[in-house]
């Protein structure tokens, strides 16, 4: 107490100075900064109960002069106080506390300054006069120091947070796009940024653990057959056209599978490259899976934290959307645009929910649209199949032109370009809310691309099988060639070692893994090119054309046919997702692919931001993106699984090539794990692994996991139900409050019907169903006869206590019973708080004697 | 505080004295205050200044000036901010936010980019959502009730 008052005096001084701005400025105390004045009151608010702490804080902030003042006044005052008696002291203390509290809450009062100042001065004088008795100033300095450090730490943390948010790349760009085009377009860019992050991590993994060791510590180019361009190809190996096809020098570089040596350990670090290659391949998938699922879980969390916010959408938009911190005119423009867009979005939402139409016509149109689209999908699937078959015959022919070689890719790209707009025009028949329409569109384009992808894979598999067959032949040839070479050189000099065959001359097997890798890289590159060209032509050139040719054209280009393009969210999102799928599929066979993708995403971000801002117009119907990005994540997850399948299949069942790649010479690729366990780990580890791999152990484990999934699912469903019920309760409560203030009795027509039907003396009971019955605080207009039993019962219910409401008169409760009964009719299954038997709700206007 | 006085002073160096010990009666007109960089872009700047001004005309004495910044600061409590927010949005100062006030607010927020029917729709929705006592306009209790549930209010209504 003594300590507190000492600081109190110091703080009062400071407070006095702060409040008395016009008086003290001219003095040295005016050196105080505005923020110090600001920080003190917060602490006041937080700790007004804990007076000592509060006053010590204020005291700590004071100048040295303050402390000196306080100590001097303390000493002067203490002499006055000895004369007071005990009770007077106590009473004085109380008054002093009151005044102190007044001082601390002075900031919170909405009085005018003059009034505040006068009241404050009075209170401070009083406190100053009578507090002398209670002073002690020891230990204050240390405490003050601690408080200062705490404050500095809080400030530091806050600055760090600000800094971190500034570091998020492209944040300003995305905000700009968002303010002009709405949140759904911005969600695409946020997705793009997230993908970029994931790809960066994958790239780091692959680059650091596979490519760098091989390049630094492995055998250099030209030392091994697999690393050298074969003699036959060396003449053309540097040609651009060959390089563009990813043959030549690029094929025999660290970008592709074939370059890697199958030496068990390389370099002085004994780095186990094959093992690393295998593990990195697996962990790419593992990491992606984890990241996608974590993101989905986080989104799901946010969306269920909605709570009550649907009730005040427009009000909040109106009153809280302006950011008072904006000082920059351009930001202000952006903010205005975004507020306008946001209002429009909400208006669209509102209008959609008010529409009602002819159901049958709608259904018919929708079925028709779906039929048409299925036809399109089948048509495209057949077209691709046909083209792939043709390309297989082409590859047998000798004289293939450029078109025939790239026919498959061209056809696939064309399909990807023209089918989505076709789907969109057909979808206009369906007349969905734009957000739902977007989802359908995405689903359809997804089906289209899926067909493409799997046909492509089938073609590839055919290719691989061919190569495998070829390999056997080549293996024999190589073997005999080498043998022949040894024999011939041995013939000259049997004791000397034979000169090694130049690596470029060794006959090579067809390295099917590298071929696969090359195919994926080619596909990715062509995809990138097509995307960029589409944006350039479809958006930019179109915008230029419309803008400039409009002057001399017959009809208004801007309003009529070509007009400006709208940003195609669905097409772009799917492009991104499928691109990622191909990366996942190809990264095992072409480690350099992820690097290419990282570059692509980076340039794509800037390029698309520019294109959007310069040549697109906002959608005619602006709609808010659904709060959770889970739809995109769901697609991504699906693609991840689908791309895992081919890779897993090839790892498990196809034998690796005999002369290229880190697994050459093994029977299956996963043998590397076996080898590592046997040779590198102590014996017991091998035993453990062999036990764990026993089917008898694995099957029960799988069973256990399935059961866990089932259980968690059931629990989550129960939570959702409870959540929904709580929401309903809050809704009911809101309506009750409204009705109470309206003083109209009740607005529910059902209740009014009920009141007409029933006379006061014969009102029957209806079972108490909801806890909110007790939450009603003031009586309604009508007051029918009470039922004593129920009233007592409800008072005793646990919910009443929790709510803190006063005991409501049973008549009140009774009146609300039928109303809630009516409204509750659709939800018969909900659990009731007092464990009453759940029965089917009675019909309207009738009560039953449940109790 | 000293800094605040410095700002106040530089807006009209001839008028504002450095020494306030004699409690002079100096007021700055609204035009000068509106041009402060913190307020310049704000669509509600006139209303803000008016609601802090003692004479209701928009001229702020130094006390009012400090008052204004203290409420807008991040340290002021939520209730206080809500009170002043209500005053700001109440254009005709009748202590109720009626439909005309809402329309003016909306126009200022969107710089008149919404059509008339959109404006009416939004204002009707707002009254429907927030009006508890059914008098067709928002009293302070309604406003407070609605604002206290809003997550964004403190985030935006704060000046550092």
C-alpha cells in the first residue's frame, strides 16, 4: 500500500501534466511524447483493479523529476497525517481510492475537455492531500525497470509482427487486384502464391539433396557412358532444335534421371546417392500431401468459426469498412473501389437468395446442359485417343514433319483452349448462382483434363514397354561389344590392362526413365508457352484491338462482341492445378522439372498481375469467393493422388534400366532400401524391419486406422450438430430480443393463431424444449395462466444459472413454449437439456402433457 | 502531447500561441483541420471534426483537437469509440441514425458509385439487421449492440 501510494503520487503528477496539456506544454515536461501519454491509459484500463501495478507503471514512466517531486511531497505530507485517527484513515483511504479510480477512467468518459479537466483537478487535489500517510518508496525502481522492459518487449513484438506482414511477397499487388476485381479473382492469386511457396520448398529439397551432390561429388561429364552424348549424336548435340526437344546435351545432364550414377556412395562424405534419390522422390509426395491437408484443415477451421456474423453483414460493411489509417490518395482510391465491389457482392448474394422461379423449367434446362456437356467430353476423349494412335504409327514412319511429331501436344492444347468457353456458354442454360456455377465449370474442365492426362499416360506406357523390350536386346549387344573389345586388346598384350573404351562409343540402352522425364518436361514447357500466348493474345491483343480499332468499326466493340475479356478464374485455376500434377508425376524422372516450374510460377505471377490490371474488366456479376479455399485444395489433393499412382506403379513393378540412373543393375527400384538396411545399419534394425513388414502386422494396423477414421468422423458430426443447435438458439434469442423491444407481444403468426385458438384457462402444456426459454428477460404482453410445476422445474435447470438471467415468471415461459414449439417442429431429433424422452413434436396448435 | 501541440501550431502559426498557461481561447477553423494528412483521405473528415467541436460548427480548440486524437488513438476503449462513431455517422445530429444518414454514409463510402436502387436496398437491409426497437432508425443502443459484435471495428477505427 505504501509503495503504491508513493508511485501513485508520481503518477498523479504525470497524469496531472498529461491532462493539463495547455498548462504544462511550455515547461520541460512538455518533452513527453504523445505515445507515452497513450500507453499509460491502456494499462490503466487493464489493471484498474490492480491498483498498485497500475500506479507503479505510471510511476515508472514518469521523469526523474516526477520521482523527486513525489519523494519530496511524500516527506512533507507524512508529517501531516499522524494526527488522523484510524476510522478517519480508513474512510479517507476509501475516498482516495474512489478518486484514483475516477482519474484512471477519466479518459473513457465522453465529456468535453473542459469538464474533464475541472473534475480531474479536483480529484487530484483531493488525492494528493490525503494520501501522504500511505507512502513507502522502496523497491519501486526495480519494479519500474521490469515494467519498462515488459513494455519494450511488447513494442518489439508488435514491430516484428508488422515487419513480418510487410515481408509477405506480393501482398500489395494482390490487394490492388482485389480492390479492383473482387475477392474471387484475388483468391486465384493467393492460391498462386501459395503454390509458389510449396514449389520452392520442393525445389530446395531436390536441388540440395540430389542435384548438388551429384554435380559436386559425382563423376563429371564424359567419364561414364551414361553421362556422355553417344558418338552418333555428337554432331548435332548443340543444335538449338535438338536442345529444344530436350535431346543432346540437355538429355545427358543432371536434369534427367539417366545422368545419375548407381555408385552406392559418392565423394568423401560417403553420400548415399541412390538412397537419397529414392527418399527425396518419396518425400516430395509426402511433403505435398502434408501441406495440402494442413491447408485444408486450416481453412475448415476458419469457416466454422463463422458464428453469428451473418446477421449484420450490411451494417458492418457500412460502418466498419473504412480504414481510418489511409493517408495515401491511391490507397484511398483502391479502398473506395473495394468497398463498392464489396457492397455489390453482398447485393448479389442478397438478390440470389430472394429469387424464386419455375422449378421444373430449371431442372429440365440443367439436365439438358449436362447431357450436352457429357457428349462434349466423350467426343474429346475419343479425339485424343485417335490422335495418340496416329502418333504411334507416325513414330514408325521415317519422314515425319514437325506437325506430325507434335500433333498430340497441339491437339491437347487446342482442346484445353476451346472447350472451357464452350462449357461456359452451355452452362448459361443452368442459371446457377455464380459461385456454384464456377464450381460446376471447374468440375467439368477437370474431367476434360483428366481424360487428356490419362490418355497421355497410356501412350507413354506403351512407349515404355517398347523400350523395355528393346533393352534386352541392347544389353546383350553391349555385353558382347565390351567383351569383344577386351579380347581384341588382350590379344595384343595379355598382361597389360586393356585401354578403356571411350564412353561415347559404348552402345547404349534406351533409357526409358529419361524418356519419360523428357516427355513430361516437354509437356510442361509447351503448356507454359500455350498459357502465356493465350493470355497475350486472348487478353492483351484483344484489349488493344478493341480499344484502338473501336474508332473505325461499324459496331461498338467495347459493348458488343469481342469487348474486353473477363478474368477466367476457373481456367486459370485448373491450369495451375494440372500443371502441378504433371510436375509431381515427372519430378521423379526429371529432377530439374521442379526448378523449371518455380521459374514459371514466378514469371506467371508478375505477368498475370500485369495482364489483369491492364486488359481485363471486372466481372459483370461480382461475387464473393467462398470463404474457404477448400474447393481448390480438394482438387489439388485429388490430382496429387492421381499423380502418385503412376509413379508408384512404375517404381514397384518396372525394372530399372541396366545402364542409366541411380538404380541401374537392381531388379526393382525399391531394392535400394533393402540394400541400405542390410549394409549400413546394424543387424537388429534389419530384423525389426522384417518384422514390421510382416502382413500379419500391417493388416491390423490398417484396420485400426480405418476404425479411428470412423470414430473421428462420428465425433465431428456430433460437434457439427451441437454447433448448429447453438446457432439456432442464438437466432431465437435475437428474435426474442427484437420482439421484446417491439413490445408487440409476438410477431410469430403461429403463436397468434395459437392464442386465438386457446382460451386462457385451458391452455395445455407443451414440453419444455429449449434452454432459451429461460433466457427471456422481460414479460411479453400477454399473460396466460401459469403452470406452477414447470416454472419451478425450469428454475432448477442448469441452463438458467449459466445464462445468468433472472428467474423468469412461468407465465412468460409458457407463452414462449408454443412459439418455440411451432418453430422447432422441423427438428425433432435434437437433444433436450433435461433428458426428457424425445418424442415427435406435436402438431401446430396442440400441446401435449410431456413433462 | 508536445508533438500534438506542434502539429496544431503549424497549421496556423500566427494564431496559435506557444504558451498556454493563460488559457487562451483559440479555435482553428474546419478547413485547416481537414487538410491534415491523416484526415485528408477520409470520407468522413467533416463529420469527425464536427463531432469533436464544442460549438458544433467545426472549429476546434486545442482541447477538442487533443480529444479527437485521443479517441482515435489505439488506446481508447471500445465504448468510447463507439460513442464517437455514432456521433460521426449521425449526419443530422438528432441522436438517431435515420435512413437519410445511412444514405449519406453509403454515398461517401462508395463515392456515389452505386445506383439509387442499390443504395435503397443496402439502407433497408441495414435497418432491418440492426434496428432492435423497430422505430425505423438506429438509436445508440442498436448501434452499440451491432458494433460490439463486429470483428473489424477496432482494426479500422484506430489511428496510430
